[in-house]
C-alpha cells in the first residue's frame, strides 16, 4: 500500500468531524443561548443536522477501524488506529476551539470533565469495535486460507473467493465485517439513547404519558434514522477504502 493510499478516506473522516465541531457545534450553542432564536425552527434544524452529522462521523470512523483490522490485522493496523484516536481527539478539540472563538475566551463550561469523559467514552467504543472486529474477521480469513492451502496441497479444486469482501448481501449477519458494522451501530444507538435519557431526566420537566409518543418520534428522527442510513454510508466508505488500497 502506498503511504498516501488512504488519504481520501482519512480526509473525509476529518471533514465530517470538522463540520460537526467547527460549524454545527458553535452554531447550535449560539442558537440555544439566543433568546430570540431558541424557540424558532432554526434551532430544530441545526439540532437535526448536528445529531445526524455526529452519527455519520461516528459510523464512518468505526468503519475505518473495522477496515484496518480486515486489511492489516492488529499489528500492521496500529498507525490507522492512531489516526482513529487522533480523529476523536480532533473532534473535541475543534468543538472547544470553535465555541471559545465564538465567545471570545476559552470555553470550558462545566470544566474539562464532560469533554474528557466523552472523549474517553468514544475511545472506549472504538477499542470495543476493534476488539469485536479482531474476534470476528481474522478467524474467518484464517479458516479460508487453511482450506485453500489444503486444497492446493491435495490438488483439489477450490473456489477462490474472499469470504469477507465483496459483500454478497446488503445485510448479512454471517459476514464478519457487516456483523461488526451492525454491532458498532448498535453500540452507537445505545450510547445515544443513554445520553438522551440522562438529558431528559436531568434537564427535562416532569413527563406525562402524552409526552411518550413525542419522545419516541424524536428518538426515531435523531437517533434511529441516522443510524440506519449510516450503515449504507459505512458500506460505501468501506468500498472506498478497499478501492484506494488497491490502486
């Protein structure tokens, strides 16, 4: 692989995270603190974009880590893991920087603890996804290689076909790459749901039974919908990574 083979995929990751941290985060912060604009449709639209872009960025980043395990295994993929960790750090650094510029001073509302906790949580999720990918993908590759070598030794016909890629179906639990992608998206959904519940009980008013459908619709639009279509974006991003490493 050329040193710059994955330049475009990495650039896409950082562009998405820059959009989230440098543009949408300060814009959202401005709207929620503006007395005139906080009750307008603009806040809802920016919140929608903010949530969707964050989910897309998370899925694309985790897909990049899954690709690293598939293509290079753990030992050779370490530089790509560092890029992934750096991307997560960039996301929070960009957010703090942009909001601080907006207010004209370093913004650490609530201290560094919330940012540090969120950063460590995302690192933990990334590490979990790498672990899941390592447990799922290499064994399938090793089994295929063993069967290939056995057939070659015995001079028996063998259908040469990568068991992991290209994908034969859009959704396939048997495919270790797609299974790991689906599990990573499930982790993201659970994380976002937990954050939404904490926010609801911490900052929300007393809920009434009639509020439940509204909350469920809110979760559908801001959590489940972006997670669903981000899976397809992840498949396309994985294909891009494969293409760039074969050029």
